[in-house]
């Protein structure tokens, strides 16, 4: 059992003292009708009513909860009918002491429930009121957490929409790539064929240019020979005219000379005819070269078109590579978004569970608070009357109670782990804001 408070426990600095009117205002807000006279001269029944109201408000421990705990503790206990009141009382004290420990009051004892002292009772009320105010402040944080949870749900929906759009875009890119694959392969094959054709045309162009240069050189030589022949013919004509003017030789000699000259002229005319024929042939070949030059010009235009087409295909290939890179980036981003969605779903699930538990607990507490407190007050009055009736019986069993207290102390020590777990469950299920 807890020891009685000592004189050295009279001062606390872990929380500020609260004025009596503020204490009464908080208690009235909780539905506990207490006066300043009650605070100045506290009685056990009144103190128990106040502590029970704080248990309901701060820890979510209802009378039904205390009854279930008492039934569980007495399930395998001998002489349960004789010990049920003592066990219920000790369980109530244990819950109140745990609440006071959370409120930074570490010297709470059972006499503070049965025979409260005014100074200690007011100090304990100050601690609980500060604890209650701190809890109210944390409720605002809880509301903020609920708002953040709703924002996370909106973000989740937005992310799901973005993921759906990304998946649709990826599907479209894949479909477009699959649809364009045959065309890309055809364009690549056509590009390869045109590249080979372009190389062949370039080789033919080089050959024709070399032949054109050769024909131009031949034409220049033939034109030079034609000019030389015409010059020689002009010289011969001038010489013939000179000779005709100087007919001093005998006619027979002149006839022989003329015949020889005519023979030479005929030979030169034949050579000139051959040169002209060669010139005509060269002119024909030059025309062919001109046509081929025009064909080469048109082929160069075709080559330029092919080069343009190749550049367009290269641009399309780069665009396809960029689309593939975008597809890979989108797939990576899709994976990251999926992981983020899973995290958000887990967070939303946890937040929804905590919110549901808290809302259910708060609704139950607010709905049944006043009726429960009134019923509890009546019940406590009945308990007080029953306690007075049992006073004689308790005095008769004093020796047995001493042994029982030792046994219950051992029981309390063995159940410390159980108390800690119960406190953690209360924190998680009843007060998700930290209590």
C-alpha cells in the first residue's frame, strides 16, 4: 500500500497553482457540482466523485471499465465475495494514481481518496486542471492532424490521377512506338537503299565528270587543229592566187604543179572533212555530256532530297529516343509515385483508424457524460452508505485485511506490466492526442 504523504511533499514546481474559482469553473464544465466550501473542506465521497470525473474525461476510464477490471482480477481469487469491495477500491486507486502520475504528481496515496487534506487536494486539482488544459490544447493539434489527413487524402487522389495519366501516356507511347515500328524499319531500309544508291550515283558522277574533262580537252585540241587547218588552207589559197598571178612557168609544169597542189588540197580537204566529222562526233558527245550534266544536277537534287529525308528520319529517330527516355523516366516516376501512394495509403489508414477510434470515444463520452456522472453520483452516495454499514464488519476483519493488503501489494507489483500495457492502450485508443 502507498505510504502517507510526508511534510516534505508540500511544494511542487512542475505545474502552476490554479485559483479556486478556476478550479470550480473547470469542474462545473465537467458536470461536477462542487462549491468553494467543498474545496476548503474536502470529504472522501466528494473527492472520489471528482477523481472519477477526471478519470472519465482524461483517461476514458468508465465505471463499467472498473467493474470489468475488478471481475477479471477476482476471476480466480478465493473468497471473492468478501474481497470484491476491497479489490474494486484498489483498482480505482490504481487508475487514479496512474492518472496523477501522468499529471506529474508522484506522491498520491490512498489517504488522498479517503481522507483528503485541503492543501494537497487543491494541489492535486491544480495538477489535473493543468493536465486537462494541456489536453485541450492538444485537441487543437489533433484537429490539425485530422485536417492534414484530409489534405493527404486529397493529395492521394491527385497522385492517383497523375499516375493514371502517366500510365495512359505510357500506354499511348508504347502503342505509338509499336505502331510506328514497321514504318521505322521501312524507313531505315529505304534510307539504307538510298544511301547505297547515293554512293553509286556519286561514283557515276565522278566518272562522268572525268569523261567530261577528257572530252573538253579533246574538243580544245580539235578546235585548235581546225584553226590550224583553216590557217593552212588560207595560206595555200593565197599562194595559189600568187602563183596564178605569176604564170611564168610553162603550162605543162604549171598543170603538174596545179595537179600536185590539187592533190594536196584534196588530201587536206579530206583531213578537214575528217576533222569536221570528228568535231561533230565530239559535239554529239559533248551534248551527251551536257545531258548527263543535267541528269547529274537532277540527281544532286534527288540526293539533296534524300539528305533532307535522312535528316528528317534522324530527327524522328532522336524524337523516338527522347520518347523512349521519357518513357523510362515516366516508368521510374511511376514507381516512385506508386511507393509514395502506398506510404500515403498506410498513413491514411492509420490516421483513419485513430480518427475513427477517437471520434467514437469522444461521441460516446460526450453523449453519456452527464447522465453517467449523475448515475455515478447517486451510486457513490449508495456506496458511502454501504461503507458506513460495513464499517463494523471492516473493524472485525482488521487482522485479515492486514494480510490481505500484503497480498494485494504483491499482486500490484506482479501486475505492473499489465498496468503499463493498459495505460498504453488508453493512450492509443482513448487519447490519441497524447493522453
